[in-house]
C-alpha cells in the first residue's frame, strides 16, 4: 500500500512539473524579414521591433531586452529596412532570443 501511494504521488509530482516546464521547452520561432519600425523604451533597457515576415508578408513585433542588440539600435548598426533573422519565444510579447542582420553585424 505504501509503495503504491508513493508511486501515485511521484507520478502526480512529475505531471505537475511537466505542466510548468512545457512553455519553457517550446521551440523558438525563426523569421527573416526587413525591419519596419524600432521603438526604444525611454529607459533604454528594452525595445519593440516590427519586422515583415518574408514568408507570410505579415508584420511581427518582437520584444528585445539584450544589451548587444539594444546597443546596435542606439548606434544605428541595425535600422529601418535592414534584413534581420530573429528567433523568439512566441507569446504575448514575442521575447527575442536572437536578433541579427542576415549579412552579419
């Protein structure tokens, strides 16, 4: 009886753990397209960049928080019209994991 109860509790704990881990394990989405708009936050610690997805021709807004990309926005190494390859976690804010020029930067 005790072993069976332990097994049930272990299975329940694992199921709960997987339920919370599933969003973290989601595959990032990759798109390529030109930058349509860049909006830096007033504090300079984040930005929203809108890209036109080359596959669907739809605009996609990406939320960026990494310092390297923000520095590239500030000193104009990445600007409107540049073709970008980005990987992001799809969600409410589309949080960027990678944001680079396709030709390199």
